[in-house]
């Protein structure tokens, strides 16, 4: 999934996508909880607007580490 793909999703689905992306490899070691998704979604939207062809998964991981 690219950042462009993420930007095309409905706003209501974005928090769920972010949570899923942050936990997809190892849910037991998730770095983002449900409450954090509300904080990180706007940051990811802006980051993805600046680099729409980059990997969405990598953006989620990078931004989640900053929380």
C-alpha cells in the first residue's frame, strides 16, 4: 500500500487502517494503541501528501516511533 492509496480511503476508515498497519506484523508488540490512532492519522495524512508514492507501512512505523 502506498501513501497515495491511504489518501484515497474514506476518512472514517483511516484510523482503523493505521491501527491495522501498525499491528499487522506482531500484534502483541504493537506500538500504537487505539487512542494513538486519532493523533497519528493527521500526521500521516500530511506526510503522505508530501510523498504519495512512498510506502504507507513504512510511514506508519516511522511516525508510530515518535509517539
